[in-house]
């Protein structure tokens, strides 16, 4: 019944093309609103159980990060079609046009248009980035790795969203970037990000990017925080002019 409803939807949207559509030459449905709507319906019934309704992952990877990592549409197509050996991701027997519609949908929710606001000086913004952000964030080969890699950040985040992330980073923070504090038996506090954890042990990257592993029996307490490790950058720390310069520089980072 579900398959029949999807077929009717695809027919209604007019994208049930012959099955000769392939991965050569890019996605034939790139930026096609009708295909994206169809892809959303297909994703909801076939993929959301593992990848989440918003594609940000439940028991499977966050798919919205694929384009931030520079993944090409054709590779996403092949991964859906062939599956991932050794994982829970099966191959798909769906026709090519349906897979391309899913790829179009995922790309549509994962990427944004270039910034339209040209306020600020990108060169000054780069200097601000190097002095205030590069300890934790990387652009190309320069910077730290405690926070997200920003090399392609303007492809996946709008200017307004980046502004909010800088001013109030804890307002919306991905689980993998929430802070954790370990209290040792000698009352030392070690703050960082969880890299791996099971019932008996935990490994974190501390604020100096050093990997530290502990068995939980060695610790007094493990404090899971809802906040980001990144501090708030209010106007007392980053003026509106400097923020405009920084955002102008980040707007150039599309990989």
C-alpha cells in the first residue's frame, strides 16, 4: 500500500522517467522542487527510521554533513544504490530516478545559497578567525579539530544561522559537540568532548585536544552537559563590526 502511494506521488509529480537515468553527468533532478518533494516522501518511508526524520542520524550517520565534507552527488547515489558492506546500510533495488530524487532532497536540506549580505571585510575577518577561532576550528589545513571543520561551512549554513551559532553556540548544539566533564578520584575536573564510550569506559578529547581514556570506576562522576564547549561571543567579546568581518570571511568558505 505504501509503495503504491509513493508511486502515485511520483507519477503526480511527473518524475517517473525511464530507468536509464544513471550517475553519469550529475543529478538530473538537481534543484528540482518537485523531485525534492518526491525524494522527501521516499526518504521518510525508506531511510528515516535509521537516519532520522531530519536526516541528522539516529542509529546511522548524519547525512546532512555529506556535502560539508565535499561529497559529490554521484557518490551519495552510489552509496544508496550499493549500500555499505559490513554495516546496516543495505543495497537498494529502487530505480535510478527514485534514488536521484532522494539525493536531490538530501542536498536541498544540506546546502544553502551563497551569502547575499556583503557587509564586512573578508581579510579582516580572516585575521579574526585566526586569532579567535582557529584554536578549535579548521579551515583547509590550518587550525584545530576540537570543533567542526569550517572549510565548506558557507555551503551548509546560512549567514543568519552562523551569526546565531557565534553569539549563542549553546542555543542549538549537536550531541557530538556537547561538553562533558570528568571528575577524577583526586578531584580534578577534565572538560572535553566524548570520542568513544561504553558501559565501562570513556574516551574524551580535552580542551587542549589531548585524547584521554578512563575506566568509569576510576572516576567520581561523569557530568553530561547540554552546553557547547564553545563560549558565547557577545558584543563585549566580539563587536558587531568584527562579527560582520568574520561572517564575510566565513561566507567565502564553500570548499
